[in-house]
C-alpha cells in the first residue's frame, strides 16, 4: 500500500491477513489504558492506540467509516463491519473528529464563505440577553437596513431558513378567507402559494412556464373584480434562474390596493434592489446565498403599511414562532425575550453583511453581473443551451444549463465533486434531470472560480461522452472579461 493510499480511505485495499492484523491489534489496544477514556472525559477512538487510524485514514465525519476492498475481493467491506465482528454495536461505536472536505460551492445555495466570516463564528459565545449582544443586534439591524436599502423599523433576521421568511410573510398578512395572488414560475414561488393555501386563504396561482417570469398582465386579469390583499412573487427564482422585475408589480399592487411581498432569497446583495424606492411592503431573504453567511437566518423587512395590516388582524397569526409582532419585541428597542436565537449565526451574518457594505452594493451588483456574463459566454461557446432564453430574465446568481441529450446529470455532478471538489446542483420539480444549476453567489462569484469551473466542466463533459470544443469555454470567458475591462477603462 502506497503512502498516498494510507491517507486516502477510498484507495485503501486491505488483504484478508491485514484485516486480521488490524483486528488483533485493536483487541490489544482495548486492553490498554488509553488517556482520555476516564469517566467524564472526551472519548478517544481506540484505534489511535495502535496507530491504525492514520494507517487506514478513517475519515473524521460523524457516523461514517471507510470502505476497504480485501485483496482478491470484488465488494468493499465497511470498516464498521470490523467493529461489529468484535461485538461493538452502534451504541458504543466510536466517532472521530468532524473534518468536512473543502468544496467550491457553485450551487444555488449555500455558497462558500469568506474566511473572515468563519473567524467571526469562532469568537466567544455570549448570552442572548447580554448587554454587549444587544449592541451587536443593533449593528446587525443597521447593516441589514443598508443592504435592503430601507428605513423600515421592522427589519431583523428571523431564526430560520429562507423558507421561514416565506412562511412569516404569508401568515402575518393573510387571514382565513382573504384573497391573494402569487406569481408562480418555479418551486419557491410555488411554495409561497402553498403556504397561502394552508392559511385557509383564497390564494390564486398565476403561472408562467419554467424559464420565464410571470406576465404582470396575467396577474391583473386574475385580480379583476376581487379584493386582493397580497400579491407575492419571487424576485429571483432559485429553481430556474429567473429574475422578475418589481416595478410592474408595484404598480399593479397600487391599482388593487394590495401589499407587495417579494422573495429576494437568491437576489439580495447580488441584484439591484431598493426596498423603499420600489415600495416593497414585505421583503425577505436568506443568509446563505449572495450574502455568503451560513444557512439558518432569514433577513426580513416590513413597511409601515404592512405593520398597520398586522395590527388590524382579527385573528392571531397561525404560527406563534413566526408572529412578527411578538418576534419584533426581541429585536425592537425593549429587547424583550422571545426565543433563544442562534447567536453564532448572528455573529456570522453581521460580519458577512459588513463585508457586503465594505465592498459597496453597486460594486457587488456589477461583480455578479460581470461574472455571470463570462460564465454564459463560456457555456454557449461550449455549445450548451440555457433554460432562460431572454438575457434580461436571467438571474445573475443562478444559471440554469440545459443537459445535453445522452449525458447523465448525476454522473457529471459527481465527477465534478470527486475530481475537482466543485459542487453544482441539478434541477428539481418540473426540470429535474433536465438542467444543471450553477451558482455564482457572494464570495463564490469570482473570476478565478468561473475560469476553473469552465475548464473542469469541459473535461468532465468530454469524459462523459459529450463533444465540446477544446478550450472554447475558458477562451470565451476571458474575452468577455476583457470586453468589460476595456469598457471600464474607456469610461474612466
């Protein structure tokens, strides 16, 4: 076995005699006194005493063991089998330290994280009612208002994913019997509609084919003759890579007297957005996408008009946890206890938003646009088609690529992950198995990542039997960057 094999569990090939040797050494190790196994101390994997942890490269991932292929055998044997043979059951199975692989997360979320955000997460934990933390909360809200471009009083992060933001927005505005309309052009706008239905409201779904935004005129026709309370849409539909303009929907909401609810989970901090200027009543997002913080927080901001609707409710909000009127008591000036928030995630979100404002919103928006243009130039030069045909409808953070005929979706994604540590996503819902989704979000939206991905993608597609012109993708992307740089130089 080579030295490389010794640290690579995938490459390990133990013979039957080696398995027996491993088993006997481990039995001897169990009879020895191992430091750290005293009552009350952290347990240590018994294999460390005989040195076989390093020898077979047991991955330090909770609940997993390497697969070993015995010499002359055709099927891998999980290392857990050795423990089981020695009478060790799952209740006493040793677990190693957590050591996740380093990936380039070119997914529609989560995105990779700036090292400065990791450092913020490693800082000292304080209590959620600590006077110092209350100051940290205020700074978090200031930064959030800057990113949303709003002066709304109710601006805070919910202790939830982006889907929690959808639920809070819908359940706080709609009561039983209320009329609403949701523009549906993907899985996440469909989710907004589904939550409205569960609130016993009379919500109308106005649809567009995946890859296109919903036509506001279709929504206008659906609203005719009805007392519409809410119009909802996804500014950036993550499942299809479509961006929807807000202006026409604001005009329509004014015509029918409705609140405008906008999902910006995939667009906030990457696509131009001005909550106050565009008069969005409820706007929510997610921490894990273009803001590039860990998942688990949903920034949300509520206009005074929406606050007034909350106050006039005849019934309680169906969800205690997502009742914004009580949740704001904690994030408001009184800082009254509501629930224990994920303090470390708030540290990370604060730092990630600070980095957004350090870069500047307009510079960040332009960075995302420039990198997606280069990515698209490369993909098209490779002969690949996009789901979203109209360039004006393309969401800068998520590019949906049509899978060529005869190419296996999962095999391509798995090879990218195994060979290059690059993760992209497949489609789901109506486009499952039909598209790949490539994310360029926040920290991941970098020139180097675009060029690396295109080179790796070309190699993988060739390996999977898809003919693509050699070097065409990277070359086209480089030309796209050169054009942008030339234009910038001329404008100066």
